[in-house]
C-alpha cells in the first residue's frame, strides 16, 4: 500500500515503506537505554568495582616495590596505571553521551520525523484539540486506516522524544555525580603518589635518626589522610542521584568487571554494598513495581486523580478539599454524573470516596488532628511519591525538572506549575518563554510561588484553561501570596472553559472585575482569605453553574450583591455577611439572608453577623433559617477579631463592640425567635454573645445534629440546669476559648450520652474532664473508627 498518497507526491518525497518498523526499533533501543544504562544500582556496583580495582593496582605496585627497585618513574612506589588515570581533559562516558551521542540522536529523530505528515492542531468549541493530518487537508485519497497509522506513528515519535529527553536530563545528573566521584578517586591517587615520593626519598637517605616512634607518627599521619579521602569517596558514592527505579545487574560491563576482579582475588562475591543506598534503591524499585501494578488496576478516573499527588512537595500534608476542587476543575469529577450515576452525591462525597479507595490500597495515608474521628487531610510516603512522579512523567501528565519539581513548561502535559526554589522562580520561565503557547494551557497550579504578576495580554491568551489555582493550597496562613495588582484578572473574560478559580490567601486584590461574571462554566470560586477584597461584582448572579463560593475571612466586604440569590446551583456558601440595616440614605439594594432561602441545593452555609448591629436586627435576620430545608451544616460567627490586617479604625470598632456585647443586660431581646433547619447535622457557633443557651438551641428541635462546636464568647453553661432531654444524636463536641463556661464531666455525660469525641481548649472552668494533654477525650470502643 502506498502510505504516502498524494501528500508525498505533492512534496516530491517518497514515504519510507518500513517507517513503522524502524520507529519501533528506535523506540526499543531508547527503552533499553532507559531501563539498563540509567539503572543506578548497576552504576553504583560498577563504580565500586572500579574503585576496588584501583586499590588492587596500588597494592600490587607496592608489592613489586618490595622486591625489585627501579630508577625509572615506574618505581616500586608508583605504577604507571595511576598516572594514566590522571590524564587531563578526558571525557567521561556520561559526558560523551550527553554532549555527543544524545544531540546527534535528537537530530536524527528530527530529520526522521519529516517523513511523517505533520499534524495540524485545531480547537473545537469545547477547547479540545483535534488532530488533522496534512494528507486529509490536501484532499488526498488516504484511507481511514492510513490516517490511524499516521496518528500512531506520531504517538510513537512523541514517546521516543519524551524518553530521550528523560535520558538526557538523567545523564546530566549522572555526569555531575560521576565528576564528583572521579574527583575523590583522583584525590586518592594523588595521595598514593605523595606517599610513593616520600617513601622513595626516605629509602634513598635512610637515616639512623628514624626511630620507631618517628615511623609510627609518619604511618599515623598517612593513615588519617587516607581515612579522610576514603570517607569522602564513600559519601560521594552514597549520595546517588535519583534516576529511574530500574536495575539490570546482568549487563556486560557488570559481568566483565565481576569476572576480572574475582580472578585477581580482590573480592569474593556477593559484594556487600552500602546498606543505606542500596536499601533505598531496592525499596524504590520494589515500591515502583508495586505502585505500578496497583496503578494499572485502577480505572481511568482514579488513575488521573492519583497522578495529581505528584506535584506536591515531599511529606506535604494536603487538604482533601484542595484535591477535590482540582479534580472538579479538570473534569475528573463531573456534576452531572454526581446527580445521575452517583445517586445524588455531592462532589465532596464522590471525591472522599476516591480517597477511601487510595487509602485502602495504602497509596496515601490519612492525617488525623488531635485524634479526631475523621481526617480532612492526607499525605504520601516519599517512596510512593517517587513512584507516582515517574508514573506522571511517563504518562505525560506533568513535566518535571532534574530535581523532580513540576515545571511551568506545558509542551507535553498542558499543565503548568508555579514553583519557587532557592535557585529560580518559574514565573520567569512561564511568562518569558516565547515558545510556549498559552492557548495550550489547561491547568495553572501554584505550588510554592509567593509573588506573581501577569500581564493582562499574556494572561488573557489562556483561552482554554480549566483550572486556575493561584492561591495557596496549604492550610497554614504563614504561606503568604502577593499579587502585583488585580489588573490581570480582567483577562478572565476570555476563559470560557474555566471551571475552578482559587485566589485563596492572595493579597493586594481589591476587587473582582465585572468580566468574571462571563465565566459561565465556573463551578468553584475560592476567595477565602483575600483580606484586601472590598466588594463582589453586582453581576455575579450570571454564574449559573457556580456550586461553591467561599468568601470567608474577606474582612472588608460589608455588602452582599443581590445576584447571590440567583445562584440556583449553589451548594456551599461561606462568608455571607449579615450587616446592619442601612439607613434611609444608604443603598438598600443588597442580598439579605432570607433571599437565600430559595436556593434549594444549598447544604453548607457560613454566616458572619455584624457585631455593631443590634440583637433585635440579628434575631430578625436569623428567623428565616428554618426555611433552609436542605441545609446540613451551619456556622454563625459574632464579634470575632480575625487578625490585624483590617484598618485600625475597624479593629477599634471590633474591640469596642465585643466588650459592649459581653456586658449586654438580660433585658435586651433574647434569641428565642429563630428556629434552625430540622435536618441540620453540624452547628458551629463563634463568639456567641449570650451567657446562657438560647431556647432555639435545644435537643428537641435538632434531632439530627451530630457535631456541635462552640468557640469563643461569654457562654456560661450548656443548658444542663434546664434541659428536659439530652442531646442523644450529638457524637462530637468541641469547646474552645470559653473562659466563663462552668460544667462538670458527669453533667456532660448526662447531657451528651452518645458522645464519642470531645475536645476542649482554654476552658479553665471545666471540671474533672478525663482529657489527655491535648485536651482530647475519645470513647474507648470507638477508637478504631
């Protein structure tokens, strides 16, 4: 069959008849190089055998010197082999491979690829890449089978190029390591030359003054020098570079060295190699094989979710929510399938199911905080992480540098990562590399960059991006991220495919542009901790697919835009501000709490009550909560000072309000009117302003409540004096920063008979609580849960 068709005739080229066979041969060669030549255990043994051979040459030279002295430079004390080892400017094998062989091989690949019809990439309306061969574009008679062959050949060439790039980078690390070991070996040779010279001088002028003590000192000095050189050499060999975890001790070089040294009587095999290094290498090989076997047994979605772990630093503690949101943005978890295929589960429930699968397979491990029943974070063993990095690189999911850090290059993976190290910042690599096309970016993830600034024209070219994780993923607020300004956000209007946007903890963003309202595919918007953000755009209601909106700890936002009530798909809303009633001259057009009652899918709500509003106004606002039929988690915060980032006038107002609330007389209206949603499962109260439990917070009205958290405020009791029925459904109770709360442990047991976990912190008046040093009590029979 003529595979070239009219494409080859038009260009005056004859398409090779055995292109596929040759390509497969090249691929096989590259894989052999990668699996055999880059195997570190083999290299380690090879270097060790070379070193032992050098010691043998030195010892035989000394032995010859004892029987037959010579006047030439090849003396009883120094062999010519040592001098040949010190030949200057000699190239090492890895240097030759990296500087000569690999560039020539790359050029050969580049020349060979011209015989393939170049694919043309076009984007469809969904931002996906469609590959059309030049033969189709030229209107040739190439069949569908030929087109598939072209596609396969390009895939094989791309895989070869990725493997060659991997080998090239690995050779660079091996070359540096080889040079280090070579330098230490030369130090040993120089020491032998120095000893030989001194021995020759001492022999030619043997003096009677050389007492036994003097000879002993000389030998001790030589022994100490040799000990230092040998120790340095050992440390150099032990600090092996990280390479592909594959080993081949059956190579010809290894067999030849083994046979030679066995004949010479230098060493009897098996050789006992350094336990630390070989043990780690064996562990890495074993772990990789095990993880690869598990990986091959996973479904496609779980494979993709697992590869996301490769970008996080070693031993990092990762919030599950961060990964779930990333998976949603990538499309690994789809909202439509959560409704149909998953029985109406939320994306969090689906994502946590994936975590359970990975934990059950021992790929990741949960991280518990203070022995809490559930773990909202996880981490990965370094050896497993190393294996996952290799899987991610082989799959073309992420591009890594020689230090195994994810890079900002997205030529293969379509995912760019912002990483700051001591040596460099990936922001420069990303924005100054003119060979990178922003249109190909699907994910931009900030791993460790603390400062970033994008030009609006550059930023707006990422038309097909789905994930923008620019904020911090770490839990600690110590990870501060600063943007140069918020002007670059105007480029969001062209990102029609964007599903997940996180600006969490990014400072110097004062407002969101109206262009954000054009992101009709946006599912998750995380503004948590944007302390300089002053307002939300009025048109936010046009984000009709938005399911998660987090504005928690955005201290300067005082009004909620009315458009929030139009977000019919909203499931999670955090940071909703219930402010003071506006006076007659102020803007009346803002969203009230009662306007959210029609959001039928809302399950999680976090409210911030303005501390300066009257208790009467607060009661009136909260009275609508019983209309939130689907609500499962509710958090209400009063009078809490979050930090010193707000202007001083605001801090002073907060402090004044807090102390005024603490001294509120009992003649003011009490919280008797509100009724909470009957299906509520979790209630979190921050800085509750009354000293006694309100009438609406009683067991009879909240029979589904499982978790009760009370933090801060002036609460003095938990209703133990007047309660007619216990909190039978509550299993988790947390009490923090309650300096006036007085209750004994026996009263808590009677009030919460089914309690399995209790945590207290800075509650000095709690008596006889059997908590550990962390303030935690856990029911013994539920410890394994």
